[in-house]
C-alpha cells in the first residue's frame, strides 16, 4: 500500500483554505503584486523569512510553529507519548 506523502507546508495550505483566504490575497498582504511568490512559499519551493512567517501566522490567526513546523512537533509529541 502506498503511503501518501504530505507536503512540508500542508498545515499552511489547510489553514488558509479553512479561513477562505486565497493565495492572491495572501500575496497582496505580503506586498507581492502576483500570487506566485506566495504559492512557491506554500509549496515549499522557496524559503520563508522570519518576518513573512510572523505576518502569515497573524493573517491566518495561528502560530509559526503550527503553520511551518506541524510535522516536526507532531512527531516529537508522538514519540514522547510512546
């Protein structure tokens, strides 16, 4: 059985969609005239600067940890419970 590979920034995409916010809106909030730079961040194709990560977390009413490090923290918590 094939295991579905999750994207490193899947939490970011899920949170944005849950709030009904488009990539275009996120890009504009970050000062981009096109949505491609934000799309690339969300897909993990480019790095995200600390200031941008903090702003994204504020817009999405979340934390940097939840949006960008979900898998790392989930695995750490899971390992501690075993």
